């Protein structure tokens, strides 16, 4: 069984608190050691002062009188002070002045065993530490007075121990308090700091639970802006997720749009093909019936008419299927055959092809004398010009002026088809270049268009690396084709 992984919060808290505790323990140890040493030195200094004073006092005594009692009488007693005197005559005796020691000098005598203990702790050295059963730990100093009298003075070390104990208690309490505070602030900081990550996880989970595989889907879930501030590390994760979700959402929307466009295209194409098909079926049934029932002259006449209609509808179907095929190939990036195309020449030819088809329109051309050459497919570019001219002719009333112009603008070749007809039908303006986009249906039916002309022109122009745009208002409609000039023409300034 694998161990449950520690959360980031637990790990950070353990590390921070463990580390800080360790530092505090080290600080406490160093502080108490330093303070202990200082206090010990102070105690020793004080003791040496007392020891010196007492030894001087002893020096003033006549020989043989240097006893503890005699000294006590002359001494202003210090509470807790230990005093022991050993002389060759008087032996060794000692006392410890108690806390109540006033001028009367209350004191407690040291036992022989304690005196021996003191002696042993000194063992020939001037200072020593001794632990006495009744009085606790003592720092003692020995000094020799006249006549071989040894004066031992001592001060209790309990004072130092008490001070150290107080210090350690204070440090311990402060440490525990500090650590609790630290734990709280760390926990809160981590909690607040990790909140954006929790928001990210929650958002991601909600998105993951959303069905995205079909139909119109929209990802509206986002990490709240308050948790997605890119200036913080954790906020950056949230803002990146939001960007990703925006991107995915846009892609889903455009995929959905493409799918719909494709569905509509298939439906439109089927519909367009059904109309001529049903009329072919109708006319073939009609001519069959005429042949079977009428026979003779009448049947020949009716059958001829029907066959003419059938031929016309088949031609329309063929044109439609060819247009669809061409579009499909242009979509794949195939179909264009590259060579050099002189747009000036192309415009002249286009116009002379179009002119006879509509004698009741006024045709103009504005083209420079020199050739304007692009790299491209001559046949397809011809088709673009023909489609634009056919539109200017079929979607405008008689008497309309149509101007075809070719020019060179910077490193681009520009071909414009302008007419002063009624302009583009507002119903079709937004989708003008879409497949099967046609204006006013009655007029379109009358003109027999399928709505593929501009889609094909746009696909061809874009296949050449150019743009096809339109600007239209009543009386002023211009379709503009911009194409990159061939490198040779562009550099021949
Ligand atoms: N010069 C123009 N003036 C007014 N309307 C136009 C002009 N050119 C195009 N249109 C409008 O744009 C629509 C789309 O044109 P497009 O060439 O794609 O199709 P179409 O001419 O109807 O059919 P097709 O060209 O396939 O035979 C037209 O139906 C027409 O409403
Ligand atoms: Mg057209």
C-alpha cells in the first residue's frame, strides 16, 4: 500500500516550524550559556571583593584571634555568604549567614563534613565549586591571611541557577507562543496563497464534466478574476487556464460554425441539383407520354421541346457540378496552374467577351499601356474577371455603366469592376462571398445564378495570395481584386 502523500501545506508547515524551532533551541542554548558564564564571572568578582575585605580584616586581628565568631562580630553580614576560617590553633570552623542576617548576624554553622567537602573542592586551587546538602551549590574562594590563617569565602550559585531557569522559562514560553503564531500565520498564508490553485482545480473539474463532443457547446466556466491575477505565481496558473479555455471555446465555436456551414452547403447543393433533375424527369415523362399517346407530327414537336429543355437543364447541372468540383479542388489547394498573366491583356479580353452579351449596358475600360504581370493561372484569372463582369451585368438594370480598370499600386496589381447599378441587396451583403449566397430570390431565379460565382472568384484570388473585397452603396458598387505583382514586374520600376 502506498503512503498517502503529504499535502503541500503540511510539508511547508512542517519544514518552516521545524526549522524555526531548531533555530530557537540553538539561540536558547547559546544565550543561556553566555549569560551563565557572565553571571558566574560577576559572582566570582563579587566574591573576590568580599574575600579581600575579610582577609584584610583578619590581618588586623592579633594572632590566634582570627575565628569565625570574631570576624562575624566585625563583619557587616551579607545574606547567604559562606565564611570558613582555618588556623593552626583554632582548627577549622565555618558559617553561612542566613537571609535574616541583620546586624546581629544570624548564621548557621557548617558541619565538619561540609568543611571537608569545601576543602576537597578547593584541593589546593584558589577557587572551587561545592554542592552542600543543606545550603546548595556554592562558589568558594580561599585566601591566606597572616600566620597561616586561611579564609574561605563563598557565595551561593543558586542565584545564577534561578536566573538561568527564569530566562529559560521566558524563552520557552516566548518560543511556544511565537511558534503557535507562526503556525497560524503560515497556515493562513499558505491557505490564501493556494486558493487560486484550488479555484483552478475546481474550474478544470467543472469543464471536464461538461460534454464537449457534440452539438453546440460553449465553455463558460472560468477561474474567477480575483483568483487569476497573473502577477502572482499561483494566479498565473489561473489566468493561463482562462486563456486556454478562451482559446478552446473559440475553436469549438469555429468548428461548430464550419460544421453548420458544411451542412448548409450540402443541403444547398442537393437542393440546387434537385431542381434541374426534377425538371429533366418531368420533361422526359412528358415526351414519353407524347410518343406513346400522340405519335406522329405532334409527338415530334413536343418531344423536341422537351429534349431542348432537358438539354438546357443538363447543361445547368453540369455547370453547377463543375463549379462545385472547382470549389472543392480550390479548397484542397489544387487546381491552379501557374504561369505569368498580363492583367491588362486579361481585362481587354474579358471586356470584349462580356460586351456582346449585354448591349444595353455601357462598358468602359481603364487600363495602362504597359502590361501588368502577375504570377498565376491565366484560365482561372479569366474566370474571376468573367464572374465579376457577369455580376455587374446580370444584377443591374439596363443602362447601367460598368467600368473595368486595371492599375498598379505599389507592389500590387489592382483590378476593379465598378457599376452604378442599385448596389448589393442588403439581405446578402454579410454573406456575399459564401457559397450559394444570392440576393433577392426572385431576381436571382430570373437571372439563373446559383450564388457560387463570388465564392469561386474569392477562392481563386486567395489561391493567388490576393484579396477580393467589395464596397457598395446604391449607384456605386466596386469589386476590388488585389494581387501581388510578379517579382520581375515589381522590381522593374
Ligand atoms: N454588381 C452587383 N450589383 C448588385 N448585386 C450584386 C453584384 N454582384 C453580385 N451581387 C449580388 O451578390 C449575389 C452573389 O453573387 P454570385 O456571383 O456569388 O452569385 P450569382 O451571380 O447569383 O450566381 P452565379 O454567379 O453563381 O451564377 C448575387 O446574387 C447578387 O445578389
Ligand atoms: Mg455571379
